[in-house]
C-alpha cells in the first residue's frame, strides 16, 4: 500500500510506462538523454514520482526537457499543448486569494504547485519550453513572478499567439477559465 506522497507499485509501473512512451514520442525535447538513466532516477525517487503523477493527473503531460549535469538532475516541464486543465481558474497566490472579497476561485497557483511538489515555470523556462513546440495557443499560464512585481500587486503570465511568445501582467487576484499554470520538477 502506498503512503502519503508515494505511489503504489502498480501506479508506479503505469506512470513510468506512460512517461517512457511520451519520452520516445517526443525525442526532440531531450536530445542526448537516455531513457534508461531517467528511469533509474525515477525508480530511486518515490516522492518525485508522486509529484510527476500529480502533474499527469492534472493534465500537465510532464516530459524530460533537459539535464543539469552539474547537479545531475533531469528537468521535467508540463508539456501539454494547453495550460493543464486541472490547474485552471486559479489566482496567483494565497495573498491574492485572500484579498478577493467575492467570487474566490477554489485555489491559487502557488499553493497548488507546492502541494504537488513542483514550482511554477519562470519566464526564462517558459521561453525555453516554447522552443520545443507551440504551447498555450488558446490558453495562458501563470509564471513565477519576480518579487518586485508581486509586491506591487501584480503577477505575470505567458501565452503563444501569432507565432510569438507573449509575457503579460495581471492583478495577482485575477483568474480565468483559460489560465492555469505550468510546473517544473527537477529529479
């Protein structure tokens, strides 16, 4: 039986099979990386597997997008075509959520990400992701916001329109049915 933040053996096997299939289907995302090495790390990190499963269950379609050789970590991003469906309609953070007087969304992006054991993509990571394909052509995704912007009440998000990556701002308390967030996990 699986414990908190750990998958049962059957779930682990299913998730690793799904990640392998996605890895092999999208080799352009991780050139020079061998699946056997990724799988060996996955099998040694039950908590990270749980986080990847959370990414998958909320529609993120996580995939390997790089390898940090200095830290010897594989980097997974949400690679779903649109912002993950199970993470939309969220304001940016708890402070923004608490500031809403009416029509509060069910959750906020930063708390959801923390609960999943992941972080929001930064603007630089979002731009890297967009080099691997066209993502968020109908949706948008909250991005990790620099503190100087957040202190002024704002938050940033990105999308892809007109063959261009756009980074915008909004009040952190805003939320939309077509805006979610994309995560990063280092393994």
